[in-house]
C-alpha cells in the first residue's frame, strides 16, 4: 500500500487511541512524514517509536501542545511546515475532550469546562484549518474532521461534547462549501463506538469489549487522505459500515 506516498500529514490527538492508529495506518500507506500532536510527552514519545517501527525512513515529528490554546496552534503549524519543507497535504482534526466526568447535565455544566470543550473540539479545528490552508491551496490537500453520532443527535448528559460536535459538523460543511472551487477538500468521519480511553471515561458502566478496536476503522481515513478521493468533498462518512469492515480488518 503506497496510496500516501510522498505525502505529509498532521494529526492531532495522536498519542493514543484513534489518532495513533491513524498515524500507523498512514505510515503503512507510505506517507513521507507525519506530525503527531498531543499534550503528554511520554505518550507521544512512545507513539513516535511505534510509527517509526512501521517504516524507519518515515519522518515523524512529535509536537507537545494543547490545541485549546491558540498560541499552541500557531506553533504546531509553523513547526510542521518548517520540518516538512512547507508541505502539509493532510490534516486530521482528531483531538477531542469529553469534558468533566461524570458528564453533567447542561443545567449543572461549569462555564469554564464548557469553554474548554468548545476550544478543543471546535475552535481548534477552525484555527488549524485556517492556518494550514495557505500551504494546501497551491498543491491541494485533504482535511478530515473526526465527528460523532453525538453531533447529529442531542443525548442527555453529553453536554458540551455533543454541542461541539454539532458545531464541527456545521464547520465542516461550511469549509467544504467555501473551498469547493479549490484543490482542498473537507470531509468528516464518525468512527463509531471505539474502545478508547475517552469513551471508557464517558461511559464507565458500559462494556468496552463491545466497541471497535480503533485499528479497525482506519481504512476510510486512508482513502480520504489519498488522491483516490480527490473528487470527494463535503461528505460525512461512518467508519463502521459493513462495506468498510473487510478493509478495516485488513488495515
């Protein structure tokens, strides 16, 4: 698989869970460089080593940063562009926070927690897209936002997280429409229920073994990152469709 050969990717929230599995899948697909972003340096260092085990030649850039902070976003994009010779071909907005645990109803939601969730899950993707676009416009690129079924249905108790994903769906649609005539495409993926630390924290009473391994939902992301999807813009995908399962299992 060399569908991403020569391409440079930036993935947020990539120290574990889906973000890490996407970085590994992109490495297997031949990406030339991958920038991974997260707040925890120790986890990022481990993630970097796991990615480089796939391909010793791949350039892996580990950036410790908090995407809820605008100044960190400036640094993330500048550092990535500098390391990758001015190229960012793929942006995956995966970083997300669930908010306070256990998740309170809106009536009891602390204002600062609400703002932090929106800053991480909605404002950060807006700013990251805005900052990477100048590098993408000339050569084209793919922007993939990670959404949720909580972004199309308002579930009680999912508070700021669900609201942020509703916003992300609208943000994705608007960016896609505004970039329709460019070489940059914007799509968004609902990965479905996955066995991740964030999902376990959100639903501690559920059985996580019933949820998908994040490694099994990466194929649609690889497709959207590749030139095979150059014609696809403004579309919402669900990673765990029956059609995706065989490809995901093989990824």
